[in-house]
C-alpha cells in the first residue's frame, strides 16, 4: 500500500533553511555603522531576545493554527479580520518591497566598481544623479528580463544567496584564525573592561535607528508553512527558533567583534557602501591573496542583487494577485503575457521603483549620503509589513481559536495579546523614529524628512484607492457588493466580440 504521508522534517533542518535567507553580511556592517562599532553588541542582544524570539514564536503558532492556509500574512489576516483587511495586509506586504528594490541597482554599481577597480572610488566620484540614472537603466533591463519569464534566474538566486551567506560565515572564521596562520597579522586591542566599549551605541541617535536592526531580523513569517511538517511541532519549533536566534547572535556578535578588530578608529561615512568590500580586502591581505575575496564577494553581490530584483518583482506580485479577491484589484492588473507574467503589474512596479530611484538623487548631495538614505528609507517601509503579523496574532489570541494547534507560544490569551502588542509597538516606534531622524538644520535634511513621510503614505494610500478603481473598472461584475466571476468572464467575452466587430467594420 502506497504511503501518502508527508515526510516529517527534523527541527535542525528547518533552522538552517530559515537562517540562509534571513541573514547576510550587510546586516553586520550596517549594525556596526549605526551603533558605533562595538556599541552594537548590546542592541543586538536586546533586539534578538526581546523582539526577534517572540516574533518568530508567534509566527510558528499562526503557522500551526492556520495550517490549511498558504501560510501568508494576508491569509492569517483574512481568517482573523476579514477579506477587505486581508487585502490591505497583502498590499502592504507587496508594496513595501519597492524601496527595497530601489536600492538594489545602486548596490550592483558599487559591486561592479569594486570588481573592476579594486576600490570604491569609482561610484563615490560620480554625482548622485548620474549614479541613479545608471541604476535606473539597470533596473529597466531587469524589468525586461522579468517580462521574459526567465525562471532559471530564480534558481540562480538561491544558489548565489547561499554562497553570499557562506562568505559572511567564512569572514568570521577567517578573521579569528588569521593570527594562527599568519604570525605577522596583528589586530586592534579591544578594551573589554571599559564601559565605553559596550555603551558607545546606547544614545538617543542609536535608539532612533532601531529600524536598522528590526529590518535585519525581520521576515521569519516565510517559514510558517513548515511548522506542521516538523516532527513533534510543539517541541521542535521552539528548538528551531532558539537555534535560529543563537545562529543570528553568533554572526551578529562575532561579526561585530571581528570588524572592531579590523576597524578600530572612527567609522567613515563611506563604510555603509564600502565596508564589506574593505573587510574582505583586509582578510585577503592577512592570508596573502590580495583582493581575491573582495572580487569573489563583488561577483556574488552583483549576481545576487540582479537576481533578487527579478525574483522580488515577479514572486511577490504573483502572491498578491494570486491570493487577492478581484473585488479589490482592477481587472487590467491580472493581464498576463505569453510567459505567464503579470505584465501590467510589472509595469506598475517599474513606475513606482523608477520614481524611488530618481527622486533621492534630486535633493541629496553625495553618493555616500544617498546610499545611507536609501538604506534608511527601506528600514522605514519594509518593517511596516510586520505590523500585520502582530495584529493578526493579537486578533488570534483575542478570538481564542488556537487551543487545538500542534504548537502554541502560550495558551494564556492575555499574555499572548500582550506579546503581540509589545512587538507591534516596537515595530511602529522603529518605523516612525527613523522617519524623523534627519538633520533639521539643512535643506537636505528637510528633503529627506519630506520623503520619509510621503513615501510610506503614498505607497499605502495606493492600496486604499485601488478597490475604488477596481469597483469602477469592474463595476458590473458585482451584485450587492459581491464579486461574481461568471459575470467577469461574460464581460470579457463581450469585449472580445466588440473588438472583433470593430475590426471587421474597418475592413
């Protein structure tokens, strides 16, 4: 007799699967920059224990409760708050990817600069408008590749992503092994007993930059569908999350220490763009191979960012349009080309991202400042999607419909709601505080403030007006506000016949 049962997954397998897409070397360098080197250690520990761990365990519970759903955030919201709110959640989850996409072409330019010149001077020597103009051209090329439905790039993205993750682990191991292999290598001494070493990152400005760390650890809701595939989910999933937290802590803390040993003096403004490449260049010098590791990292960054652009245009769009009721989205967004790509949806992405690429260059004076800004804008917008995760969890606990789940974070409704409110508040604070963290004494600072406020408002506002547009463009496929797909098909057939009649009339 054929066994149709699903093969169960070991908890360690899921922990490793979750870690690779979650973590990257840029998370370490950004934390190092914003929290003044070793000052990042305490903020990392606080965020991992008080935010990431409960966040991940909440995700596991919702994956266990809603095990028959696709596991997406919008499906959780749909079952806790209804279809219309679920659409807004799905829209938020999709649209906040656009600032993330907007920074990728610039990262490719930085990587190519290091690959061909061996330093970061090429991009730094250009005007921001030129850099973003070239970035826009690269993004348009990515749009055309997306429309051609090149599926092999999606598989390439996974391979390159794993290699990039491996490089971040390799950096840490090679840094600490360098002195044992090369006796001529010496590092800066860290004053472990000084409070200045540990508390240099604890100040008002650092608290205002919390979104940088929130962004780094966010996104674990993608693992929710695998909760019920575990052997004994009630025991296995907490092990997954604790192991994942330890692995992230290992990379964040040891990576920060490794960078502090390498860059003991003041962190330069160019570090955000070039820090990772300089780190690998130094490691190469320690081992006598010159820029070898820098070139490898630059190649991986180029391939990774290009493939991520294409995957992040197509995949989230498919999730949004594939799981959204047509009552809330205009019919023209569902149009596909011969490759099965939502052509009008991709064009919408292209318009939004192109604007986000060009506008910062109009009011920001240097490339370093612009790269710093687009990272901060991404840290404002991307965590907005996590708010829906916590809101869904709060409503789940309020309803009490979790008693039969194979895994629960807590069976206490009040405590569960409190945890959800805590993470919701931390995320909201991080986004809002980053919005207002600008230099109010300069025109550039005011320009950034206006963009920080308008960008999320406009992106989310589009989601509010889209159902109105849908009702007007699809109006006759609804009766008493309910969508009737058979009428949609009927109207499409009528439109086709009208076009044929019009063509024959001109013959």
